[in-house]
């Protein structure tokens, strides 16, 4: 599970720790980080794990208010992204090609930009085990493209997908 990211639901939080629900039967490492919606990362240590629930202790006490409403490190509020290293298929009216997806959220993804891809183009992104997603190219920069899904992926579906690729040992492009 090294270099893997998972989505989880925080069930409760105190200044000393949190209880989270993960989507899959995974043996989580003892020391990990949790990333909040604003991009803030907090070091945590696993105290217990039963089925899909896990209890973690913060390595340093936190302010619960800051955890619940974290400062934004991004210019706009955005959905949490999972950094991945997944091959996808990109389809449009003129092109059918493979590309690397470097992150995904419930609302969109960041992929390698292909020749002929332009801002405003409609494409279909096919992700193994997640299906096809009609999308619109929103930006192009440094060889990457940001796409917005016309129909968001349900959080629990994306969370189960991330747990499945973690269980298969497919690393994220992090670390």
C-alpha cells in the first residue's frame, strides 16, 4: 500500500484523533497522513482497525474547528483529488487513444494532453472499473489536460475504486 491514496469518510473527530470509514478490507499502515479538502495534511497513527472502521491518533493535537473548516491552499474550493497512475482511453469524434490519468475526483480528472485536444472539446474518458465518463476539456498546461465530468462520479463508487486499486497494489504517482 506504499504510495497509495484512498478516500474515506470521517465519522468523528476530537483534538486527539479521528474515526474514519474506508471502502474496502485493507490493512492500513500504522503511520499515514490524512489530507483535508483544503489540501492540509495531518500526520496520524493507527490505533485500531475493524472491518471498514479505523481509529487514528493525531501525532500532535489539532484544533477541531480548523479540521472541520480547513484553510484553503488552492485558489478555489475543489473536490478532493486522488493522485493516481492509471492508463485510460480518451475518445472524441476524431481520436481514440490511450493516456495516463494522474489524478481523479468525483468531478473530473487530470490526464496527459494528447495532440489535437483543445480547451472546450468534448471527450469521453474510459477508466478501467469506473466506466466511461463524458467530459469537457477545461484547461491545458504543461502537457496535461483538466477535464470536467458532465455527470459526477458518486463518492462511494470512487472510494471503492480507490480501495480496489490499493488492494491490487497499483501505486499512486506520489512519494
